[in-house]
C-alpha cells in the first residue's frame, strides 16, 4: 500500500471514531475535517496508481518530494480527463462536504443537523470508492466490528443487500472466470453461501478465504458450523453444546 493510501485510511479511521460519538460541536467538526482529508487522499491515490507524477501540481519542472500536490478540484478534473471521472451524484456529495470543511477551515463551525447527512453520504462514498475502485480491504486497518457498525448506520437495509449481492457476484466472477451468469445462477463448483451469524443474511462464504467472509458485513467473520443443528455461530459462542 502506498503512503497516500495509508494516510487516507488513518484519517478515515479517525473520522469514523468521531462520527460514532455523540453529535457534539467537536465530534462533528473533526469528523468533517478528517473525512474531507480522507476523500482528497483517496482520490489522489487513484491518480498515483495511474501515474505517480499525476499527484503533482506542476510536472513541467523537476519534481521533488516537497513539490506541491494537487487539491481536490484538480484531482477530480484529472480523473475526468483520464476517463476515470466520478458520477454526478458522487461529485455532489464531495462538493457538500467540501463546503462544510471550507467554512470550518477559513471561518467557523456552525454545527447543523444536516451535517449528519453530509457525513453519512461522504462515508458511503468512501466505503464504495475504496471497495470498488481502489479494491482496498479496510478491515486490515479498521476493526471489523467498527466497519460493520458504520455500514449499518450509513446504508439502508436494502442498499446493503444489493451491495452485498454485487460484491458476491464480483468475487464469483474472479474466482471462476468461466462462469456464465446467463446460464447458471452460481458457478457449478461453488458450494454456496451460509447464513452469517452477525447480520443473519445468507452472504457468508466459507473455505475460500483464510477465514469465513461475509459479503454483506464485508468483513471476515469468526463463524463456525454447529455440529448439532447445522447453523453457524460466532466462534466461542455455540448455539448447542450437545444434541438435544
Ligand atoms: Zn454478515
Ligand atoms: Zn446448533
């Protein structure tokens, strides 16, 4: 992982910690500042992956470690010019948090109820962008429990379902490149999904990742199968200890 990505995830982790606290002047102010920082860095990460030089403002003179880098506005237009532009809705979300952040940065913070929405939508954007575009595994840097909690807060139930479906299908296509989803609902070789003991939805896949992975929680889950009833439970917390 690049230093930019590491920096971005660190700000994201901080923003989430603040967002999960009571909505106070301080927790919201810092959630907005750190979240905006994370958005900017994740966009730069995509530029960096395309070509390292693209993060620098001026590439017509020698570039050094201390050369000035682009801001969010330039990052967005560079991505656009590279054919990697964001949809209008996502650009709108970024604009909204940028406005709130600029106000804090340059004048004052007037906490508003709408900030909850601004923060939640920005988090939705980041979770999508890291997962689908950068293909990052946030679980490596943010506790799985925190990630599940934040997803429950910022997404609606049905949104979570469709996102999970999309992730599961993407994974099946990668695992079995010859699978034709017009012919069969799942690849022939795939043993199928189980119920996840945390979200209780049937998106748990065992035996393909180092640990069971739930595509709805989007985290690994310490799940085990009950020998007596066949249901899954969280390791250490069996539903049956003997046959009844
Ligand atoms: Zn789950
Ligand atoms: Zn059982």
